[in-house]
C-alpha cells in the first residue's frame, strides 16, 4: 500500500517543483498561491471535482475539457491552467491534492513561513487566530500560516501540528489520558 502513495507523492513533487520554478522565474508566486488556495477550496467543496480527478470513468478528453472550463471560470493563471491541462492529458490529475500541498510548502519556505495545521472544537475568531499565530511565531521563530479546520469531537481546545511537532490541548485527549490512567489503577 505504501508503494502507490510513494509513487503519487513522487509524481506530485515533480509537478510541484516544475510549477513552482516556472512561477518563481516569472514573478508569479502570488498568483500561484491564490490559485492553489482556490483549487484546494474547490476540492473541499465539490464532490464532482473530486470525482473528476480520481475516477477512471472520465476519458482524457473529458478531463481536459472539464479542467479547461474550470480554469477559465476560476480565472487561474496561465501556468496553473496549462499544468492542469498537461496533468489531464497524462492522466495525472489524481495527484492534485498532493501537488497543492507540495506547492504550498515550497511557497511557505520561499517566504520564510511554516504552516500550522490547527484543528479546533469550534470556529476561531480572527483575534484568536492572530493570537495563536503570534504565540506560535514566538515559539518557532518563523512566521506561521494557519490552516484551520473544525472538529466538534474535540469537545474543546486545539490540536496544532507544525512540521513533525504536535500540540494537543483538546478535552478529548485529556479524557482519553484520564481513561488510560484509570485503567492502570483498576
């Protein structure tokens, strides 16, 4: 099972490197970043889009036409649109989520930022986000871009992942730890 994931990651990394270098050389990193944000949002919100990139039912031509229409409607930069067209022609659209993540990492590294994946029990206000970003910057020493998500199962608190570090202050984690301690006692 790890081999297909490794292959997908390798394909995504090659596309991400090529797109990033083209955008950097052309002075279009800002446009590339907004394109990746738009594509990530589209993937999150549209089951049809996810099906288009993963389903073998769609032919190369179908995927190519759909991607061209989508790129036009989303007003994607030429580099991004051409890359998506090439990926459709080569039947490589299935690596799009990994490519988006890899490009975001490259852009963040270029800016001297790190990305923190933050899962909260409820939606965070702008003030809370700013306070968390400042606290993480003080601790890590780099600018921090927050990638937010909500998971009500946490009950309360946050789970923050920065690189290989994870900080879990959720009530669910505390209850699980308490449950384990009680099992050891009993």
